[in-house]
């Protein structure tokens, strides 16, 4: 019997309900409806998402997406998590420490509760059949479509390279292969990834129309927008490890305390939660609230005239306490020699089997299985 979502949701891990950066109520409504469908029947969904291994994950990643991935996994949604190592090559100067970055990323995943027994963790460079899907997919998009992609344009504008590589230009098609090789129908991502998801849907639709009009091979995956909380870096700018303004999951308690002690606040002593007018102070309040599982207004009220000093002590304590078990797991896994490698090896193998199957189907549909 199918249970009504309202009656079951209280027993299930709750969707994060903090302040979000989602633009417009349409996106919010659409997301809420999708959430309901997931809660009602998690077995219908297959999640696929991933990250570029460019540095250690921080609190922005955690509350923006990692927590949600672990939640979906706990709901029983089958999940694939990708280490997007090829995509790092779109901006070559961050690819220097690739093996270390990959290992660190997988450790971060394991530490936050991504369970390799239930979630396939893989690197796309290791899955040959996935990469081969890029050829038929490339044939289904026009050069003009690639040139219009706003996220690629933005990345080109911020690239430290003198010229743009072909991979930079075509990586959204590669991303479509990442998503479609396992026929994922749900992709939890941030707003910046929406153009890529739109292209993925276009490719799925065109492939089906051209080669498999009766049955279709690929689903058109839906985006589940991360409820990215308005967490700022300690300097008041966008949180980013390379700017040294973010608490990494892998940092220790002292590093965390130092970073938060140096955080930007403002000259008003009384602490309030007012994101629009006091972004830095409010971001700190929100961070404490997220870690404490409380309402940010309440947290702010309690600190009140205690000022920035008490605010920072509260945040430091809340963050360190929240991250303690995550950090302990991370340290334990890091100490087991060969552990991360073996997890990745297993995940790669599983992903390869799935990709081979899809590629076989694709070959049959295209008339290229000889
Ligand atoms: N483009 C994503 C990013 O820059 C990473 C990524 C690669 C991804 N392939 C993906 C995300 C497939 C979701 C699905 O963060």
C-alpha cells in the first residue's frame, strides 16, 4: 500500500528547512512538489550528482548539498556520486594535486555518511563506456547551443587559462554522459548547473526521438535544487576554500576557532538575524543555527547584547560539536591504508558494469553493434 506522504514524512529524515537562495516562488513550489514525490516513492528515483575534486569540501558544501545527498540515501533512493576528475581539466591549474584531491573528496563523502554499500562512488575517467557516450551525444547538439551556455561562458570569463580548450566548451555534454549513463532521473544541483541539466534533458529527448522513438532509452532527469543556505565566507564574500574564508570539514577544532575568531562582523553590538541588512553577522548566526538545529532568530535573541564575541564563541562551539563525529570518521578512514582506493575501485567497477549495459543499448538503437 502506498502511504500518504504527509503521514510518513515525520518519521523520515526531514528536508533541510533553512533560508534558501532559491530564486522566485516557482522554483520553490516545483522543488516542494518534487520533494513530495520523492518521499511518497523513493524507489522510483535514481540520484546522480558529483563534484570536481579541486579541494576539500567545506561547510557551504555540507549544508548546501552533502547533507541532502546523505538524506536521500537514507530515504532509500539509489544514488551515484561522481568524482568529476576529467572536469577538473577544464581549468588546468587546479589539476596539479589530482590524486590527493580525489582521495580527500572521497574521504569527505565517507565522513558525511555517504555509504559505499548503498551509493556508488566513482570517477568518470575510470568508466570508458560512459566517456564513449559523449560521441553520439555530441552529434545531437549544435555548436551554437554549446556557445550559448551561460555557465560555460562564466567559467571561460573567470578561467586562468589564456585560451579556451575544447573540453571547456564541450564539458556540459560530458556531464550529460555522467548523468545518462546510469539513467538517473534526479540530479540534486545548485542553480549554476541548471543549463547543463537542460542540455542533458535535450540530449535524452533527441536521442530517444532519433534512435528509440518507440521505447526511449533515456529518462529526462529532473533537477532537485539544493536549498543552498545563505552562508558567507568569514570575509563576507562567497565561501571558497581557495580564499581561505571557509571552514573545511577536514579542519581541526583549533583551525575552526581561529577562522571564526577572524570573521568579519559589524559595529552594532546587539546581535540580530537580518540577512538583508547585516549579511556577515546573520551568516554567522545562521551557521550556528544550522549546527544546533534551531531557528536563527532564536539564536540571535539569546546572544543579544553579548555582541560579536559571544556570537563567535557560540558559532565555534556549535560548529566544532556538530563536525566532531564527521571529523572523527574522516580521521579513522584516512588512517586505514588503501581504504579510499578500494572504495573507489569498487565504485568504478560497479559504474563500469552499468555503463557497459547502457552503451550496449545505445549501440543496438543506433545500429552500431557489430
Ligand atoms: N559540473 C559540476 C560542478 O562543477 C560537477 C559535475 C560533473 C556534476 N558531472 C556532474 C554534477 C553530473 C551533477 C551531475 O560542480
